[in-house]
C-alpha cells in the first residue's frame, strides 16, 4: 500500500524490532505506557511476543524506507496474555534494576483492577469478533499527516480476514491527540466501558454488531 507522500504500510517483521523499540520508547512517557518504566529489554520482549504469537500482529509505516509509525493488534483481549508471556523478561528486568520494585507507577498499574460496570458492559466487552488495538505511535517528525489513520485502514482491511467484526481501542482520557484521531476516523465512544482513566472506542466493521450490542445511543 503506497500513497501520495510516499508512505508504505506493510506487516512488521522481526528485523524491525530494534527500530520499533526505539520508536516506542521515544513516543511514550511511562504515564502513557507503563512498560516503558521497566526498560528497553522488556519492550523488546513485548514486540518479540507480538510478532511471534499467532493471535497478534503489527503493521509499520515507512516513508523513504524509514520506519515512521506502527500499530500492534490482538484478535482478543491481550493484557493478561501479554503480561504472562513476558513475565520471565519482567523478572530479569527487575533483577537487573531492583529500583523498579519501588516504582509507584508500576504498583499503581498492578493494583488497578477495574472490573466491568455491569452485565451490559461485560456483554459488550466479551462479544465475539472484537479485535483489540494494543498500542501504536507515529514518529515526532511525521505527525499531523494522517499516518496513524493509514495504519488503522490497514488493520480494518486485514482484521476482517481474521474474523474481526469491530475494533476496540482504549485511550487515556488526557491523550487529546489520540482522541482527536479516533474522532476524525469516526470511532464511537462506548461509555459502558469507560474507566476512571480511559475511554473505550469501537470501530464497527460489521454494522449488524451494533444491533447485537443493543447500544441505546446514536452510532454513526
Ligand atoms: C497519536 C498519534 C499516533 C497520532 O498520529 P498522527 O499520524 O500524527 O495523527 P494525525 O496526523 O491524524 O494528527 C492527529 C492530530 O495531531 C495533531 N498534530 C498535527 N500536527 C502535529 C505535529 N506536527 N506534531 C504533533 N501533533 C500534531 C493535530 O491535533 C492533529 O489533528 P488535526 O488533524 O485535527 O489537526 C501520534 O501523535 C503519537 O504517536 N503520539 C504518541 C503516542 C500515542 O499517544 N499513541 C496513542 C496511544 S496507543
């Protein structure tokens, strides 16, 4: 896939991991993505898992052969799977840097357990065909050109071939830029799945799912 400003969207490959780790660590503060606190070794383990696991995949954006963006996707909910798969690397990182044990941010995230608000929220979140956008970023000097929406477009097209009927992406409430991107790309806020810190957005690939979820607000 190539567009007017020489942008190529393709699947991420294991050879991209070093660049992906660097781009990820440049793009996220620890508050925006807690694994960054644990360090590059751990972030590398996450990308390795994403590229090896049959349920996960990633696309990258390249401009003039330079990697300028990426998006990681899971066919299902991913937090616990990812944490368990990368646990050995988490332990190694803590052994290398015992100060991590004192990280307030890490503890806050570990102890955060926000269950579903009610049965309807649980039904929506566990509906079959929901594919999860894990995280992604665009390099600082390539922002504002619509690169992330091009990455979304690749996910929309490909995820359908893996059985997706809707995409879900959770965004920190204070991430106004990401929220703006979702709004521009016509994602729908799902208030039932909102938490104290995050807003859940869906992008419906199969419109019949809207009726199945029995949403009592406009979805268009
Ligand atoms: C969120 C992010 C992926 C958006 O990527 P993008 O390809 O730049 O998105 P867009 O081009 O659609 O621009 C979105 C908004 O960014 C802002 N923007 C525009 N130019 C910008 C620039 N040069 N630098 C920073 N932000 C800019 C504008 O508000 C724009 O909205 P507008 O089109 O209505 O003006 C990117 O900003 C990023 O990587 N942020 C850090 C990581 C992150 O928050 N990831 C999302 C959570 S998983």
